[in-house]
C-alpha cells in the first residue's frame, strides 16, 4: 500500500470510515507531536519538581502538590501514546489496547498505594474515579452539550447495556457491605462495634478474624467473577455486538424515528439547522473523519513504557505524602481519595468528553464516561484485589456503609438519565449538583 493511500474500513453510503496513512513519521516528528501536541504538557515542568521535593524531603504539601500536578500531563501522554498505537492496529487490537491502558493512571496509583499499605486510599481513589466519571465528567458533558443542542441523542441499546453492567458491578460492591452489616445480634439490633464491645477480648478477636476472613473470601471470589464479566463484555463490545458501540460505522438501527410532536424541528426550533444532531449531519461528520498517525509504532511503544515508569514514580511520591499532608493541614483522607486523586487521572478525559459533547458526539461522551466507570468497577478494582491477594495485602471490596450507599444512588441516577438515549443540560446540572453535594459530605466526614 502506498503511503498516501486511503483505505475504507467499512463500506456504506456516506457513513464510510476512512484511515489516512500519509507516511511513517520519523522519531523526531513523533516526539515533537508527543511533547508539544497539547497545552497539558506545560505541566510536565512539575515532574522534576516532584522528584526534587521527594528526595530533598520538602514540605508534605509541596510534595503532594507537585506530584499531583505532574501526573495530570502524564495521564494525557499515556492516552496519546495509546491512541497512536491504536491508529496502526485493527479494531480488535486497538480496543484491547485501550481497554488495558484506558485507566492506567488509576492502576498505577492504586498499586502504589496498595504496596505502601494504604488500603483505604486504594478503595477511596477507585470509588472516587467511578463517581467522578459518572457525575462530574458526564454531568459537565451534558451541561456543555446543552449549550449547543436542546437534546443530544445517543444509542439507546448501547446505553442500556452499559447501564445494566454498571448496576451489576455496583451490586457486587454492595454485597460485602451488606454481609458486614449482617454481622450483628439479630435480637438486639446492636451495631457490630457495640456487639464486639460486649464480648470478651479473646472472643472479640476471634469474631473480627472470622469476619475479615469471610470478607476476603467474598471479595476475592467476586473479583475473579468480575474479571470474567469484563472479559465477556470486551468480547461483546469488540466482537459479537460491535455494531452497537461503533459510533463511526453503525447506522444507528436502534435510534428512534421522531414523531410529529417529537421531531427535530419541534425539539430544536430555536437552533440553526447546522446545529441539529440529525443522523444526516452525523453521517457527514463521520465521512470527513480520518485518523492520521502522528507517531511511528516504535516511538509510541517507547513513549508508553517511559511515561508509565515516570508515572509510577510520581504516583509513589504522591501516595507517600498523603498521610502527612492530611494530618498537618487537616484534610480528610477520604476527601483526598474520593475527590482530589480522581482529578489527576480524569483531567484530560474530562476535557475530551466535554469537547465531544459540544461537537454533538454524545455517544463518544457516553463511551468515555460510563465506559471508563465500567472498566474501573469490573477490571481495575478486581485486579487490585487480586494483586493484593498475591502480595499479602488484605484488600477487600468492603467500603464504608456511607460510601456504598453513595455509589448505589449515583449509579441509579445515571441509569435513569441515560436509558432513554437522550440528554439535556438539566440532566447535566443534576449530576454536577449531586457530585458537589457528595464532595461537601466527604469533606465534613
């Protein structure tokens, strides 16, 4: 194939996806794009500061802040390297690659915290990433999209599938909390703490050990099952039912035909025709989309490995400074894990999702936000439980009762909002409002 050839991947009228391969970029051109391709990379300046502050033992707040800001551009670079590899791979391989590295920062931060014995940071950061994607990122995307479109449409069937899987993963995280709550005296209704205090010391320890062992068994067994579910979901999304999730190649068979009262003219009467999210416009946009390789495969692979290593160091420095920062500046560790740490991994993702929503590409927004949450709940969290099992760290799926209730309510709200295949600015406002309410609650907790 010649270097300037364009090869159609999916045949079909105006909805033809094309891939443009001009030539294989040189190493210099690859890294010029990689380093200077985003304004996020201005924050790379904080990487040496993160190393200096850690090894010179600067103030904990400086170490936390520098490492925090350093990871933001590193997360963006991980995404860029993965995307550039995906351009040269087939649909299945690129899907598996994105599935593996889509939440690389969460995995790296989680492993760093796990190996340092910060089990609560592991749990809260994972839960915070799910809540951040479902409420803050998705809410801001709906809100931004609502400024340009009265209603944004996306695949109802794909949304229902994602919502069902998210609900299932949420239920599996509720089960350990439900088991823990059941360990009370059924006749008196006393809490676990009161029940244990009423027992002799030896009996207390035996009961605690038994409960912990049972929670570990439930969590590790559930983790294995969740990983199997995630593997089945990848096969469903990339192989057997890929047309449901293929935004560029699918003719949206499940998109409802508007009725006379619900036509685009009726629901978007105050918007210019060029802004209406119609199937025709989507097809025209799709036909013009091309994927241009900005990095050669070898350069992208090297960049992926190097950035992953640097991110692991910065994540280690970040986790090491959390305890002292929380104590010295009176910041709740729960707030750090649930609210601050997810910002590190989701900053670039947040910008991309909002930008796609403003361009009317709501299905990509759903894929970024809900898909990332599914990956964390069914892959990242179980993977960390398994890694903890192998390294002797007793990480369980038992979250605090309040956190479990918050997660369940959030998932239910998102399910209700996306299952109709439509979104508007009011739905986005509700999601963002709930996120700030939860942030306030976690701060005072």
